[in-house]
C-alpha cells in the first residue's frame, strides 16, 4: 500500500478543518444583491475637509465617544468605551456623570480594569452608545449590554455633578424578544421613548460577526414611561442604528448600517406606525444621525459604502471561514483590508434625503466616524473605536471654502 504524500495529507486535514469551521459557524450569511445596494461614490458629491483642522480632546481618558447630546445649559455629553458618561466642560476639562453598569461606583477599583477598554470586559464595564435628553432634562442612554437607561440628577443640583441611573427595559418585550444590542434612544412627541436594537443575535463585542453576516434581526422598539411597557414596533430589520425625530415631529428617521438606507417611521397621520424607505444608496456607511441648526441632518459615516459592502457580497462559505478566525484577528483584517486607512466621514442631507455635502479628514486622524454633532458653531466627532479620541472642529463660515 503506497504511503500518502505529505501534501495530500495536508490538503485533507485543511479541508476537514475548513469543513468543520463552516458547519459549526454561528453565522447564517445573507447575500446582499448588487441591485439592492448600489451606493453612489463619495466623489459624486461636494467634499469639504475642515476635519483636518480638528482638535483631539482629553488624552487622559479612553476615547470611543460614540455619540453626543447637549443639555439645556449647552453642555455636551458623551459615553466612553470604558463605560463612563462624561460632561464636556471645556476643551481641557471633563466631569464624571455616571457609569452605565449599575454595579460600578467611583472608587470601587473598576476604573483601572475598564480603562483598558478590553472588549471582553465590556459586559462588566458597560458600553454607552446613543444618548438624548428628554423634555424633563433627564439623560436617556442606550448601553449596549444593559439596555435602555435613564439618568436623573437630584432636585436642585442644576443637572451638575453625578447622576443616578436606572434600567428601563425588562429582559424581554411582550413577544419574547430580549434587548441584545441597544443602540440609540430618542423621546418622541407622544412621550414614548423609541430606541433601536441593532441585533437579536450578536452583542457589540462581536459587532464584526453581525456585519459580515449582514443579516436582518434588528428591531425598532418603544418604551412607555407611564406604563413601563416595552413594545416591538418593527422587527427583522437589517442593523437599525442611529435615529432622530424629524423637525416637524411627524416621523423618525432611522439608519440601516448594512444597507446604506434610511427609513421613515410615521408618528402621526394616516400612515402612523408605518415604516418606509426615506432614502437609499448613500455613499457612506450610515451610523448616527443628528439635527443641524439649518434644518438639515448630519450622518456619521465610518467608511465609504462601496468599501464596506464588499464583505456582504462575499460567498457565504468565505464569511463562515472568516468567522472561524480569532475574533481580534477578524477585526484587524476587516478594518485594515476592507475599511482601509482613509479618514472617517460626515454627510449632510436635507429634509428630502438629498446629500448636500460630505466632510472628511484627508490626514486620517479622524477615522471610523460614528457621529457628527454640530453644536454652537462646532462639530464634535465620535467613533466606536475604543482608543479613538473625541475630536472637535470649528464649523466653516457660511459660504466659506473649508475645502
């Protein structure tokens, strides 16, 4: 009997390993047809580069300021990758507001561990994402692990100093859906708190598995403060992400991170409760969306859609093999190979969804942008990347070159 050649054995072993990885993969990859997502190139729109002159804030804390909100006194707030909510006092000073993890307190020894911003520690440390103030001045926060939360200040404090937080969402909604990936909250004109749950399958510390699967397990949900009831309004959505109430308060605009589209959810009228496409084929991946002072909207774009959509066009078996890699290696390969070394983006759209301009940083200091928040003639730029600092840039004057 002839001995098998070494390369034959190697191929057989490798094939067996690949077969095992594919069969046991947690992914059920969805192939996104080219006619479903056909993004416009970034070069088709006016591009400004004033983020090149932005300033990095607070090198003494971890970054990852994924989203922003401003209180009635004009102070800006954000949540960091170490599980902390902070108030931006000025460009050099920040104040601690709260930890989102209910078991954490100042001086409890958790800060050293959580300051490392290790994704495996996030379920303990907490990870605040979207945030918004309600009409009473309380801060609504989506923590990716602890769900929808509210932070309140003691009466007479003037909304300064530490705030006390509590979790609003129960373990599951009436249909049994557990909140897995709370992303963005807003208070509607009807008093309900609307929020997106980006995935029913993967938490944020396995975000890239969700992205390469390109599935549709997300949901739009609501919480009623008067009854403490959580409801699923629409489910089976492909990665619902940032959300904002329209200027006329008749609808919500909701971004889909993996489909380059924005939905409109009607709050009033004969179409109340209906979800429809507002705009599609946008040139950048869509993360958070915020109002501007001009009646337009800013959308954070981590990378051009044309680059990111490549992963959803790969054969499902290739993506299942990718999921078999050590997760940290998968993240590095995805970011470096598919996202590339370019700067992050911000996109301004009007009330019809038309793209007015794109903003980027050619120096690539500002990368993987999740939110562009315009406030008091400045733009605050955040990222979900744990070590990425908060950036702030002066807005160009109306009609200025700012190119």
